[in-house]
């Protein structure tokens, strides 16, 4: 496979999978440590600065993964 194409595939996968991974991270780490907070810092920044659409989308997606407390 062409090296440039491989780099493009890896870059695309990272760009897609990084934001999608915040959901499982929320589910597995209800009390995240500093490393998790630092890793997701860019997405957290989008939410805290209320970036139109992007911040709302991250928050919406993370909330889908929040364990419900229904009894």
C-alpha cells in the first residue's frame, strides 16, 4: 500500500475514533483521573467554551453513555 494513503487512512481513523471514544470513556470512568481529563482536553474545551454545534455534539454524545440511575 502507498505510504501516503496509509497515513491518510490512519489520520482519518484518528479523527473519527478520538471523539467517538469519549462515550466509552465516560461509561468506564465516572470519576475520571487527570490523565483522562488531559487526553480529552480538546473535546472538553469545545464544551466549556460552548463552541456552536461541536460543543453541543460532544456533550450530547457523552450524555448518551452516562449510566442511568433508574431503579
